[in-house]
C-alpha cells in the first residue's frame, strides 16, 4: 500500500509520490520477420496509453536474445521466422523466463500451429488478420495479473 505523507509531497514537488501512484505500462516485445507488420503493430501498441514497445526482433533468435536483455511483460511472437521459428523461440523464452507471457501471432488459420505455440508455452494465439482490438485486449488480459502484483 502506498502511503503519502507531507514529507513525500514536499520532496521533489511531490513527483515521486505521483510517479508511485501511476500504474506501470505493459512492456511489449514484437517479434516478426516482416518490417511492415512490426511497424504496424508497434504503431497500434504505441497508441495505447498503458503499453510501450520496448523492442522489435526480426527473427526468433533475436527475440530470445532481446527477451533475456529487456525482460518484457509480453512478447507478440510470429510463428514463421528465419533462424529460429516462433515455436522454438517460445520454448526457449519460457524455459529461461517462465513468467513472461507469449502471444503467438500468425497469418495461418491452422489450429495445429496455434496448438504447437500453446504447447511451447504461449498463453494465447491471435491471427494477424485480427491484429487490432483483439490483440490489444489479449495483451491486457495476459499481462494484467502481473502488472497488478
């Protein structure tokens, strides 16, 4: 529980107290090998007042490396990427940092791909054709319990 005292308010003009009261933004890493898709997703998420894009990966290997470095709350992970596909990248991320949420993302409407992502550790799967309010809502749903804690 945050306790604000007169001492807290007078220090630094009260900005520390206000910063402590402000909810933390959801930190998102985008992993997709198509720059236009990454750019579109980044723009969509930057328009959300409660989200920030902390990194962008162009392949699965880079997604794993950036995840270890940046520790995002959630990763939007494309399935089909060079060097390391999204399924294997998800396995590696979840083995190293199981608390990070991974949302599988693909143009494929194949239930087998969605199932493979979930078996690798993804907590959700959103088709690229639904990369709008559905993706934003899914990110909030998957990450909200972590942010509140």
